[in-house]
C-alpha cells in the first residue's frame, strides 16, 4: 500500500469520516448513519489453511477501513477500499474479503455451538449452525482517487470468459457486483468532514483558477485542520514539504493552518526559483557574459515562478525548480 492509500485509509477509518463517506455517497449527505453508532473492528486477519500434503499455509488480509454499524439492535459491517489506479481483479478481491469475513463469523458461531453442545439434529451438526443463525452483512465501497476514469470491471462477470456458456448454464452463473466511486465525481458539498476539502481540491487540480478560487472561498475550513486530515491532504495533493514542516503551522487550538502553509510554501518555491535562476544565468554567461547571463536567467525564471505561484501551481513550481526539462516546457507554455 502506498503512502497516499495509507493516510487516506487511516483517515477514513475514523468513525466520523466513515459515517460521512457513506452518508455522502449513498444518502445525498443526509446524516442517516451516525458516528455514535459505529465501532471499531479488526481490519487485519490471518488464516491457516491445511493443504492436501499435510502442510499448512498462512493467508493474511488487510482491509483498508472497516467499522461495525449498530442499527435497531442489529449489525452491519461497513468497509472501504481505496485505489489510486484501476485494479482488474477488484471484483475478485472484494469478493475474497467479504467471503473471508463471513467464514470468520461462521467459525466463531460454530465454536460457540461446540462449547454449548446445542447442535442436535443431523442437519445442524452437518452445517455447524442452526436454521435461525444469521451472519452480519458486509458492504463495501471502493473509493477510486486515480487519474481519469475507472477502466476496470465492477462485477465478477466482467472478468469471466463466458463464451462457452449456453442459456441454461448462464442461469446458474452467480455474479458479484462492487460499487466503485470516483472521488472526482462526487459532490463535495454533501460531506461534512475534511473529505469535503479533499474532493474539492482533487476535482480542481486541472483548473488553476478554480483551484485558487476554492482555496479562497474556504479559508475558514482550511485554517483549522487536525493533523490526520492535514497529512492526508498533503499526501493526496503531492505536497510532501508541507507534511514535513507541519509543526510550523500549528495554532493555539492545536490545529493546523493550511492557508499559512500554502503561502509559506509558495515563498519557499520562489526563493528556490531565484537560486536556480542564478545557476541558469551562469551557464548562459559562458556564451554571452557572466553578468548578462545571470540577469537573463534570473529574470526568465523569476517571471515563470511569479506566474506559477500567482496561479497556485505549486506542484509545477516545485518541479520547475528542480528540472531543466520541466522549465523548458513551461517557458514554451507561457511564451517566455
């Protein structure tokens, strides 16, 4: 699991965020699921299977996020899987996770019956459970936060070769459907936690003016973030330096001011750009004179950094400060 998925998974595994995710996706933002009704559940499992040769093998599984929902005296397991790229076996992977959870529940149920010795009929003994026993349902959302659209199947039948099936056999084929949610397709106003800011910024990454406007319109929310939300946003937006220096932006309420972080990061990139401009100018000076070359290099890169920072293109500014190839491309884009 990459750093983005780790931080996003840790964030979603909070009761308030898991409730917000399901409310925003399934209930149009209405608070149908309350964080108070969610509880922790183990997301890691390790099972031992016996092979035919008498040996055993261990299989470990780790769900990205999962909570137990109590509703009307009954329970539901809410799960979320995060993907930054299309996974062609995702229907099979989710089916494996869910079936493994059902099998784990069944084994606990059977152990209880074995201790109580209350299985009486041949059918109950064969089944390891009674006709009235029920397992807790498992539902899963797949949250896709990669570039572009999800280009993989969203059901098990989509990865099966069905060419040899005639109609009678087709009626016996069981499907398994997964719900894939593209992060940038969601309406951020339906979310109350910092999922709102994550969705809002991710949707506007390709539109500089919209990105800047969104930051300005939501300064109050960006001014007071907890550490987990701050780290998650930095990772998802590719702003590693803001994550490293986060303690500089902590306020008296022990929250992090991302507005200040954005501004200081912009100043840092501008300073780095000036240093690069001097280096570029010295290289040009071999042909046209050291002094003139430094001025040309500084002015050219300075103009580029001013334009990039003015349009909140922080990621491009950082790349330009490090790579001559990126600078050349951006010079052509701006005609400088």
